[in-house]
């Protein structure tokens, strides 16, 4: 288990502006062929663009990145883009799963693009793989291929009452191909009276022998939306995760926000990527080597 330590981190991607509402973050990292590929979301304040683009970049050292592709919210016909999920498949191809806000609603869906290379994703090829429904918005999937099965943990939001749509749990699904998914129920739920009582969103998962270890974002109130902190949950299988401890394992010293952790193995250890709140209220994408 690697609890983030912001004092050991460096900025990988700065936000597109200064102050609250300007964010670079929600990372998804993959290591392949000596490169680290990083997909992340860029955001401006609501009214100025919101989640306006997802970028993919690559790095030889894990810290200095070269952008290789930008996908805009207009190309995806969405009001806002949330966390992307970048996946290298066992056959050598690539997939990008994009969380898309449906115009004029609180609804979210997930669309997928396939390509031979991360620089070649074409929004025209996108197809919906997690549509949600009238009662549920689905976004921010974490996707792993393990043991011959595709595993997915997604943030699910109730839509029947718009004032309660910020609440979230993490549901679990499986697939034979990573495209058609079968929901298996809620893997991680909120804990009444705890720091994560309003919402929990799995951000990274590791299989360790017979144990599943997950990092997750949590918050206790609607006011803490966008400023989630990081906790750890453990389970005997992917469908059953239990939060550990009574406090987050990591947060920013400037407010709460340390969220969307992504962990990637590198020679000699692991590299962590996460979104961190700055002193000015903006969010930057940071990385540390562990």
C-alpha cells in the first residue's frame, strides 16, 4: 500500500489557469515499452468551459510529459468531460474510456474509443459502453484485466432528486471483452457518520494474492464535492470492499483535495499520480516515486 505523500511529489501537469475551478487532474497512467502514458482531464470554472478537454501525454521519466493527443468536449458531444481511463489491452491495442456529461442533466455515461496507439484515438469512433439510465449516472471507471476477466469499478450517482445527485457509491462489473459489462452490485458504499458518509469513488485497484486493495475518494458533505480525500479499502474479492480506518490516508494541506489516485509500476518501485488542491484553490496533477 502506498499512501500519497504530497511533500515528496512534483508537478507533472499544471492547471490551465490560476485559482478555484482551474484543474489539471483525474489521471489514468499506463506503463508500456519504456514509456509512461498519462490520460488526464483539463477543467475551467463552471461557466467558463468546465471539463473542456482530455489530453494524453507520454514521458520517459514519469515527470516531464509530451502531449500527444487532445480530445475536446465538443468532439465528444458532452457538456463536460470527467476522469478518463486509459487501458493497454492484452493483445497490444489501446482503449480510452471517457466519462461524458449529458447536456442539461446530472446524467453521466461512459464512451469508449479503440486504437492501435494512444496518439490515434478518434472521437468519431466512440461508442457508449456504460449508458447509465434514468435513475443512475455512471462515470470515472477503473478498469483492469486480471485472471482472464475484465474488472470495472465505476462511480454511480442517483438522479431521481437533482439536489442529491452528488452522492456516489462504487459499483462493480465484469466483462469477457471489456466492452459489454455485467453489473455485480455495489462494491464500496458510504459509512454513516464517517468522513466518507456522502460519497465514495474507487480510484485505483491492486490484486495482491487473495486480497484486493483499493484506493478511493471520499467526502462527508455536498460542500466537499471536488475536494475529496483519499482512503483505502480492502476486500476478499473485487465485489466486496470495506473501508479501513476512521480517517483519510492522504489529503492536501490546502483544503482537502487529494483525489483520483493512479498507481503504475516502474523499474524499482511504483509511480503515483493524483490531483492535488493548491493554495490558490486550483488543482494540479502531481506525481511521486515510491
